[in-house]
């Protein structure tokens, strides 16, 4: 998902810093501001036991899918679902799944060949051939599910289409172009085109759809249908928690890819962007098994939702506390309210929306995004967490002054262990430059502030 502060491009910098600091690969680690869970998944791939935390529900979903889950789901509990069962009996269904699996295996094979050194022994190359095939077998049940949700599940008019969508005259054109592209690839045409779909009692109908142009009506009705289906299966215990969160994360990523925004949901764009017309497509998520399978329940990765300062004292001892708090005064709850809504769902009490962009009335505010509260929040968190190494990602434009970071780190840290590592980084532009948003340069300096905390008796 497009996300302010996402660290995907900085993972090698973070990894090199951890090596330099001597943080063990198997460190029990707290990813305190998990966001997209990119850092948590990276730490897990190095062998760490990761405990994640974030205020937002969608982050909890990503943590569950990309960090807590250890393998691709088998989804055996839904094989009896009447819609899925009848789709699985169709020859076009099998063709779509085969095509999807083969296309990905071919891409993985191409990429393995590119990365295999020219003068590799035949045996090594053979192993590279086998790996994608084995992976394809492991992912097939999920591939089948994604084909079902993508092509066979009827659209539904519900909360997202009622509040965050606009009809678009060219939707049929976009859908047709999408279908033709698949035909060229050799797959059978999608069966989606032309289906009428359903309206749930109480849901807004397409003609009363709000003027909020976040999604085309077509995309929104598919989001509504998939989200509702996942809720029904989960409530009926037909899918496990891991399966539910993996499917929900897949939907969140797919919805974000077709959102008619410049990256954040603080505003929608008033003309349709090309990505919004592409058609919602569920893509196979990357689920990371740990290189060291957990030996005990305690060694399993965990996900948490809430204020990390309140939760940290109860989370146990960590070898590594990784901090990536907000840098500025923009609240994530206001910038990502639509993914938050999709993650939370609307199946109990319908959410109350306010304002032109449909903000959630109970949005959580973070003191880390306030000038008045951020310094004290850092101080409190270091005091509240039982950890050895602390690594804080912060950039040169953050609201906590560097002198304060240094003061707090030295106060809580062991003498001589404070360090600052720096890397120049291409800026993420969530907003276009405008009269109200002026970017002073294209790059920012990304810092890692590091310290080793005093032990319990030294505090
Ligand atoms: C810079 S982003 C983290 C990005 C993340 N490392 C990634 O790679 O996607 C900051 C995150 O802090 C979360 N956050 C803000 N205040 C928080 C708090 N008090 N406790 C926990 N999380 C908080 C926000 O929801 C947001 O996801």
C-alpha cells in the first residue's frame, strides 16, 4: 500500500545498521509503529521474533498477514461454500487459476535465471527451476480463492459504494480493456462483465452514491462484495483468523491500487486517474515464513493495535525496540480513513462519517503527531519499554528536534552507546506541490538514532 513513512526502500539500510550494532538476527523485536508491517516482515525474514504495534486497524491486518501468518492458507473450511463450489466446477475457473499460477511461476523463473550466476553448476540451476513450482503448489488454494473473488463473486452495493464512490461512464470500457488484456495473455475472458450484483437492505443504491470520488462505482461494489463475504465467512468460522487477515490484507492492497487519490485519502482527485479505472485486481500477497520456525508459543510473532506507550510495559523484554513514529503533524487517521473503514468493516453499528471526505467520527489521534506531545511521548516510551537496543528512524524534517532526541537517548542509554547513522533518501510525495504544500528539496536525510538502554537496576 502507498503509505507515508513506509520503509520498504530503506530496509537494506536498517539491516546493515542492525548488523553494525551487533543486534542478533534472532532478536525478539518490537516494531512499535508498524504501519504497513514492512519492517516487521523484514525482521522476521532475518529470523527475529517480531511483536508489532500500531494505532490503526489496517496496520493490525497487515501485521497479521505479513508477520504473524507463517504460511499460505489452505482455505479448506470454505470448500463447501455454494458459490465457490459451483465456480470450481467450471472449466473457465480452472483455466483462470492455471493461467494465474503459470504466469507467476514463469515470472519467478525469469527472475531466478536473471539472478543465477552464469557459470552455476547444473544442479544449482535445477534447484532454481524447482523452487517456483513448489511455491505455486503452496499458493494454489489462495490463487483459487482470489480468482473466485475477482471473477465470480457478484458485486454488492453497500457501505463503500454508498459513501465513497461515483459512477463512471467509462467503467464498462475500462472493464472491457481489462478483459482484452487477459485474453491476449491466453486466459479465458472474465465472467464478471455484465453481472447485475445485489443491494443489501439498508445500503445506499448506486443512484444515491455519494459524490466522494474515491472509487469508481464498479470498484466500490466489488470492494463491498468481497469485504462482506470475508466477514460472513469469518463470523461463521469457515475461515481461520490467519486466512481472514491474509484475504483482508489482499483486499486493502487491491483497493489502494485503484483509489482515486494522490496516495493519501485526505482528498480524492476530481477527475478519474488512470489507476482508478484499471479495475480491482486481487494479487497474491507475500507471506513470509521465518527461517527459524518458533519453538514455543511465546516465540511466535504477535500483532497489537493501540497506543504503544500504553501497551509496551505488558509486552515483555525485547532485544530490539524499533521506532518509526510519525514525522509531522498530519494524523494518519485522517490520511488513511478509507483503508481504516475497509479494515474495520461496517457490520455492527454502521460507522458515523463526517465532512466532505467522510472522516470517521471516532478517529484516533496520536500525540506523536503533535508538536506539544511528541517529545514527552518519546521520553515516556523509552522509560516504559524493557529493551536492549533502541533504533529510531526519523528524518531531517521531523517535528522532534534532534537535540531532544539526543538528550532523551543519552538520558535513557548506557554511556558511549549513542550513535546516529544517516542516509540520503528520495522523498515520498503524498501531495503534489501546490500553493499550500511546498517541498524544499527532492530528497531528505533519513537518520537512524541508536542507543543501548540502561538495564533495570541502572534506570
Ligand atoms: C512512519 S509510519 C510507520 C511506517 C512503517 N514503519 C512502514 O514501513 O510502513 C508511523 C505509524 O505510527 C502509527 N502511530 C502513530 N501514533 C501511534 C501510537 N501512539 N502508537 C502506535 N502507533 C502509532 C501510525 O498509525 C503509523 O502507521
